[in-house]
C-alpha cells in the first residue's frame, strides 16, 4: 500500500512527503541541510544509526514544548517546523560546545583532521571560544590493534560504531559500557578489542565521525622501506582501490583511476607495481577447482562432502566464522585470500625468477580493508617469521602518502601494471564488488564443468546491493544454486540456516562489508552517502566490460604460473602455497 | 484453598473474611477513649505492629516476636492476635504499635517496651502513657492516631490498607473489598467501560508525568496486536521517596488486582512488575500476594470463570534511576542497556518486545480498585479541576513529622508542612520546600498557599514528580541544595544524549566553582543559559528536568547565588570554602588550646596573648570553635 502523502511547512516552504518521513529527510528534499552528527543512514544498505542522541539536529516544531531532533521526529500533516531560529541556532551551538568540552583539542595531529564531522560543525557553528572547556574529561581507553586504533578520548558517543558492529555486522564487539559522563564504547567488561570477537572489518572506522576509531597507519614504515636501497619493494593493489582513490583527489565517485594509481605508485618509488587482480584470477582457479571437486563428489553420491562451499577471500569474514561458527570451519573454501596468494607467489615463484632473496623483498598491499592488516600478521602466512605480505596500507593511507609526496595525482599519465603479476582479467577486477567473486567463479566453473564456451559472461542476477541475493545457473542440466551475502549480519542468517540444516545453496559468496570491498573500512569516507558505493561498483563493472579477457582461466600469466611452478590447481604445491586452515577462536 | 470460579464466590469469601477485620474497622469509628485489657473485660485484642522497611530496621520484627513469646508463655494466643501490617506512614515516630479495639497508638516502641505494654495494657487495660504521642503544640499525650495532626488532614486512598491489614494475608485484603473491582469488571463491564470509568475519574499518572491514565489505557487498547503487556513501574528512585515501596509492602494485592484489571481493559494477558532489587521486603510481599492471588484464582487462566486469563511475573532492576523512565525500563526488562529512546513510538504502540505495552506506576495502580469500587464520580469529586484524587508524599527534611502522607490534590503546601508535618524542626524558620525529587524545583514562602496539583507546581518551575517533598530551613544553602540534586542526576544519567551527559556535568562543575568560592557573575549566566538549553534539547524526561533544581533556585534565591559569587559568602554557612574563622582578640586569653588542636597548624600566638588564625592554612574544620572555652572564635 502506498503511504499517505502529508504536507508540512519547513522554514515557510511547503513540502509534501510520504507519511513516516523524518523532518531531516523532508528538509533535505527541499534543499534545507539540517546539521547532524550521530545520525547516519546509508540508504540502500543496512547501515543506519538514529539514536537521536547528539541533539545537534534539533529544530523548533510549533506546539511542542522542547526542541525536536529532526533525524528521529516523523513529519505530521500540517506540522510547522523552523530550522534556523535563534533558539535553534543557540541550542545547537551550545550542544556542539558541550561535545567539544569533552574532546581533546588535538586537531593538529589528529588523523581525522580535515574529514572530521565535529570539526566541520565547529566551523559551521562559528565556534570561536570554548565556554565549557576546562572541566573534567571523561576517562577513556586507547588501544592499538593490528588493524584498528581506538582513541576513545575522542569518542563523542554517537553510537554509530555500536550500531554497525551490532545491528549490521552482528559481531557485538563494541557496545556502551558504564553510565553518565563515564560512558564509553568498548568491548564487554572493558576488554581490549584484540581480546574481543572483533573481526577487524573496519566498518566502525568507516562510520566514525571523529578520530576515535582510525586505521593502524603504516605509511611511515613504507616510506622507510622505499628509501632503503637494500630492499626491493613491490606493491599489489586490490581491485576496489582503483574505483575509490580518485575521490581523495577531488574526482567524482566512480572515477576509475587505475592508470593514475599505477603512475603514482611508481612515483613513490615502488620497484614493481603489481595487481591483486592477478591473485584474484588465481583464487578463482583454486577456489573454482575446489568447488568443482566438491560438486563432482556430491553429484557422485558422496554423502560426506560439505556443501555449500563458502568463499574465503574476505579476512573479516574468516575472522567472523572462526569466532562465531567454530563448528563449521570445514565449510569455507580453504583457498587463501588474493592478498595472501599474491604474497605467497611473489615471495616464491617471482622472487626465484628475479633472484631476489626473500628477506630483501618487501611485499606491500594497498587494500580497501582494515582486516587485511590483521591478515598479514597471521602466523600461518609467514615463512620462518617472514610474512608473505609484509604489511597492508589502506586506500586512505595511500592517498595521504601521495599528497605528502607532492604528487599531483590528477595530472599523472595513465600507466600500466608490471608483468607478470600485474596481468589480470575482468573476472579479477569485479572481486571488489559484492557478487563479483561469485560471478568470476561462475565464468570459470561453467566452462570447466561443461567444457563449453560461455556466451554471456555477465551474471546480472548476482550483482546489486540487496543484502542477500540468490541465483541459479544451468550447468548442462545441473542447476547450480548460488547465494551472495554482504554485511556480516546477512552472512549470519545464511550460516544459521546452514547450521540448522536449512540450506538451499551449492556455493555462497560472503563479503563482510556492505557493498563488498568497495565499501571497505579502508576506503575514502562515504560520509553517509550511499551513492558513492553504487558509483564505485559501477566503475569496476565498467573496467571488467572493457577487458578483452574476462575469465580467470584465460589469464596467460596464470597459465604460465601453473605450467612453470604449480602444476595444476589443488596440486600439492598449490595446497601448500595457496590454501590455508582455520582456527576455533570462540571467546 | 480452591480457586474461585465465579464472581459470587467472592462475596461469600468476603463475608467470612470480614470477621477478622471487623474489630479493626469498628475501632476506627467507635472508640470511646477507654483503653481495653483482657482483665477489664475485653474478649479479643489485636496488636498491629508496623512491618514496613523503616520500622523493621528499628527492630519491629523483634517486637512482634516478643509479643508472641509472652502470649505463648501466658497461653493467651486465642485472645490476642499479633498482626504485622504495612507502613503507618508516621516514620518519624516508628516503630509504631497499635492496640485494637481501643485504637491506642504507641510510638517509638522498642522490644524492651513489650513486656510493659503486655502487662499493663493488654492484661490490665491501662495505657502506657510514656509511649503515647505527645502533641508538640499542647504538650499533651494523644492516644488515638485519629487525633494526631499528622493523620487528621490526610485522606488515604492509595494507602487505604497500609498499616491496617496484614499484607501477607489475601483474605484481609478481600475483606476490605479486595478483588471486588476485578470481579465487577470481569462479570459486568466491557473493557471499554473500564477504560471509560478510569477516564471519568480523571486519574493522572502518579509516577511524575501526570499523563491521564484512562487515555493511556485507551491508546494501548486501540493499538493493534494480539500480544500486549501490562507493566508496573516499581523502579522508585527519587532520593527520599518511598511511597511505592510502602504500598507494595503494605498492600501488594491492590497492585495485583489493578494490573489484572488493566490487562482486561487493554487486552493483555501478561503483566510484569519492574522492581528494584534493593526492595527485598516489597519483592517478598509482592511475590506472596501473586502466589496467593493465583491460589485464589485472581490470577491465572479463566479468572472467576470469565474466560479472561492474566498472570504476573517480577523483573528486577539494578537500581538505575533512569530505568524509571518507561522506555528505559522496557529496554532494561528486555535485557538491553537501560537507556531511553525517542517517543514516539510510545510504549502503547511498541513497548516490551515491540508489543503494545501499558506502563503505570505503583501508586497509580493502587488507586484503580478504589476508583472502580467506589465510583469514578466519587474519585473525581476529590481534588482540583485538573488533578483528581489524592497524592502520596514522602515528607522529609527539616520537618517535625517525617513520614508518608496522602492528601487530596489541592491541599496547600502550608497545610502539608505545618498541619501535617508539624512545622519546622527546632522552631527554625522555613526557607524552601523541594518537590518532585531531582527533576523538581524549590518553592518558597510565597508559594505556601498554592494548592498542590500537577499544573500549579509546574507553573512555578517545580513539579509533582513521584511525590518527594523535602523541607528546608534557614540553615540550608540553596546553592548546595541545587548542587546536591544535580550531583544525583549526573550520577544517574545514562549518558546517551549530549545535553544530559556533558551538559549536566558542566552545570555541576559550575556549581562546584560557586560553592568553593571561585564563582563569578558570568557563571550565574552560564547556569541559566546552559540549564535552559539542557531542558530544551535533552532526550528524555530525566535530562529535560534535571536543571530544574538549579533553575528554580536561581529564580527564587538569586540573591543567595549572588552573595556566593560577589561577596564570597554563604548565608547558611554550608559552603565551607566561603567561611572565615577568626579569633576575637578581646575574648581570647591565649590558652593555646585551639592552636594545639588545630590539625592544619593554622593558629599562631604566644601563650597568654591573643591568637590569630592564618586563613591560608585554615581548613575550616571547626575544631577550634569546638574547643574554645571562651567563645572567642567566630565564623562568618
């Protein structure tokens, strides 16, 4: 049923909206931008936080005794709203001043400076003095994990991280503890995040309006490595990075900046600029082979085989099932993530080919992700203590470094990746968007299973932003059923179903972040605009469409890798270098 | 006991039960001033011993036990009943013991007094004069509570059974028309009729908000849904307020009955009582009442054969003040963090577990059976135009008669403080009365003749709240009073919204500054502007009212604030940092006693010569003042 249309008056303008619309949204509709702080509503995704607790967005509603929060007050027919009276402006300013009075004045050294929502408000409200400063500051913890830095004295208690961690991701690592002035956001019992169920998905960081939750920065370490003449420093860039980095340099969201990104990395002094997409193609070879193996055994009547097979490219997702579903560790594919496959091949096959000793080779990854930082640190991805990928930096960190190195990003010429580890197909590129891994797998699995060429490589049914999507593909009479989930809350639903024997799928792709890697915790901040995510995903599909090779198994350098080094997918060597095992991490 | 299955069964049960109460009821009206004893011809005596938390803390349980011992010893069990009742309200003079049928009201009884009461009164029929209440105005003993001023102006509806019946005996409740309202509703009234009666009565929520109860029930009734809940808010948390506790301790069945009626009216079959875990006696009595109500068939399936089913469970709160706010209370019951959320949606639309929920306070519920048995018109005839019925207040502070009182709405503050409360302690001068607890404000001398009701108090910058009433005299510093309440709110804020979490903290810091002598005129402006913004922007009722104590004292006692910041003086001598201790050189003989006792070594002077106090070192502990034998030390 269509909702009833109602008309109200905001600042003397009449506006008609469907019943249930908030004052904030109604005002936005007519171009009135009411300031907000705690509120976030990433439309089209499940990311939403409307506690109405910061009280920045208050407005006057005729007939109401006190001010109303625009973000959570629903419009009613005939309502008269005023958003810019002296009373409103004064109240907003006082509320902002109160927040500032419990916030350290460290803007000069804060990693969030320049993109901090609180800083923007202070500017917008013309705050030139801090009338309430000098009082007590609430006691809060600091913590450095492998991925996330928690600097809770900067926390303004907007609860966005809490909403994302609990409602969207259903991880439950962060929540409000203590009361009143001493309230803080922390894992239960004020434990450290590193002792909690945190998956390091970084969605809390992606929504934090201030500098309370930020990424662990490795740019200084990178600058030192680049300057070390003894070291060969190579870089791999994840697919989602190219679709977002332009935003940091004023380019519109969805601008593909692959060539400029490569050029910038060369400028920065990397010895070789490679592509994680190469490893994505490799992932399809291994994961696809594993999927075919399980399917063939299943169709052959093997009752022991575990289906569905779940993708394992996303390290936050891996952390999630290790913590929350330790009874199901045998279901996900054993294939390592593209980042780790890349590191493993770079430090074996490629290092041998080029004669660079492992200890002098530094493998850096540029990732849209914070969990990748943690993944680099996992012991099973180290040889004699030397990690396959030395460290990972995020899209945001790379952008900062490019700016710091005086590189005019937008003026750079487009350049190509180095070979062989820079070669990729369109299948590797779309890994960055939710559904992309499944689509890439389907392209390869179809051809390998049926032995026939695939006509249309575009599997539209697996694309899009719906939280859970399902599709079936006719593999020569066998109906392959696949599912896609993004956001760990959606993943949890599917896993609970599987746990209780209600499974309809043969294979499921899961990405921890809403939208997939394009919405990763290390990407340029979306500031609550979901259009940004759609634009990034479209950019990746555009790059895929423009490629001559769009199936992973057609990548000539992948073929070369198997011929020269690995033999065939799931060979003993491939198992050793490209597969992994999982741990029970339940708290 | 076999559960009752028909409304008519209740009538016969009531007739049987009435016998045990007839003695008490008769004595209410028919005393002739004579005291009764077994030897003077009285056949049966009842001894009512207050079993409320306050009197229990003063060993009232030992008093009962002692009576039992003596009765057993003399084999008089058959002639004398010892009844443990709920609170009599006159807590100032507790433990209270009442002898029936002569209605003798003994105050401040100790277990050691029991043998004397037993031997002289119960056996011989002579009153123990020294244990009777002495009227401070006449200096005469008063034997009957009816003639004590404290009770004279009261009208007890919510407290009708407190201090009268044994709260752990459902039959005594039934004898007082208990469960008659429920039976009437189930057998003769439609849910809409019930709601209509409550609306007609004009009853407004006694928890503080004053929302019309009938309207609230109607909203819950009309809210679509198969599953609905009735919640009793027993999370009483105002400092000094204990009316809800007393009702639950003294008349728990009235809550059980009212909740069942509410369930019938709104279409709910499940009731929850959210009670703070630090009310163990109330919890015990409530549990007993629920168990007995189930046994007698007032709770459970198909109540009195009506087809209506209802049951109640108890949920414990950890004592957070904010959980008295209904949305926070619901979240707490759901196992979530106890913090309020935006209204709408109101609990009537989406409450406990997202279902329509009606939340009423204990005192509100306690009024319901009385309204239905005595009629909505009767209730509406009491009180003022917009506030009907009575209100229970917890009278405390610098007042002679501390205790729990119930008066008709519209009674003036003067009547409450001077007539019922017996005036200010030690003949001091009245300065202010704080109503509404930490959300309320302070009223002054000029407000004494205002008839108390929801709207009048609100208009003067205070509020009814749950009924805390703290009286202050000239020794109370109003800045410190505001500071005290704000400290409570800061402690009890859930921390969710900015104005309450940080704003109140900054208000408190400003008050700290003022009471420690560092305040400026600018700070007074800050208090006022910040306080107003907090009221205007805070999320829930707690935050929206938390600046009231500051704003109302600023309004009514501005001069006192100014003295603090301008002259650095506290006229009530409560703000230590503003006091100056000095030695009158004419009176000081140089005995050196003060200097020897000063812990801060702030006093210097040679023996036999006048001493002086170094104000920089003085910590204002008052030791010198206490030690000086020559009255040479003064404080200003």
